[in-house]
C-alpha cells in the first residue's frame, strides 16, 4: 500500500537566532524536519533588505541531520536582512511551510545621555541618571563605571539601580575635589555586542567655599 506524503517539511532550527541583533552575518545554518532536495544549491537562496547591502550567498553545503550551511560573503549594512529560499522540497515534492527568515544587523554602538550636561560645574556628586539609546548589557554592574580625574577626590561608584523607565541611576560615595571628574563607562554593549561610541562624561568640580 502506498501512502502519499502530503506533509510539508518544517524548518526546525536556524542559526544564528533571528530574535537577537547581529554585528555580522558570515554563515547561516538551517535544519529541516526531514530530508530535502535543492538545499545544497546556492541559487535557491537570496538575500534582501536594507542590511543585505553587499551580502551574497557564497556557497550552500549539505550537512548530516537534514541541515544545510550557507556561507555569506560581503559586508552587511544596518537593518533587516531577509533570507528567502525556493525550489527546496521533500522527496514527495512538498514545499516547506516557511520559506524565509529575517535577521537584524546592528553595527552601530549605543550612545548615552546623562542628566548632568558635559562640562557643567558641580559642588558635590551624589548620583547621575544615565539613559542608553538602546537596550544594553552590563549597565547594572557598578564595576563597569570608573571615576577618574584631578577632581575625583575619593568619589566611588556605590551601586547602580535601574528605573521602570529604563534609566540607570549611578549612585556615588565620597566627595570630589576641585578639578575634572570623569565618569568612564566600560564593558557596556548593545545586544549585538557593539561598544559605546562615547563612553565618558566629564564635569568640573568646584568645592571652594
């Protein structure tokens, strides 16, 4: 008895993940739910979107476990990259339910704004509110904030609190001396791993009576 296969192959796994911003896109791996034909033909794939820029499919290599690895050449732009595939079927000729995947390329580092303008003169420093231009990693770690400068005195970052609005409150202990006070932010990156474009806030302390 012959049983017709009317179930389309499914995309079970894709790497890199499509829900996380990427700094680069050098290769893509697809895994289907069953053996497919046409997956090793790079002509069956295309890249589009503002992030695709000069990207192209250099090769498509079939791997064990119903997987295929796409090698990507060229430099990405900023924004969405859509990978589409066609002419890929299971042995019964069924097309996959899904024939595209979207990635987001983020090559630009975040910036931050503080509630103290750069270069402002202060007499004391208890806390500073810092707002990043996009979601970041590492912003809640007080070890990633460093105080330096001729006016640093015995200032030190005590702790960091994150508000409901997404602002990070940097709390200080100690007191400044007269001179420059630099707050340097280290090891804070966006979700794609891009470092801050400008990581230092400088204010002027004047503690003279």
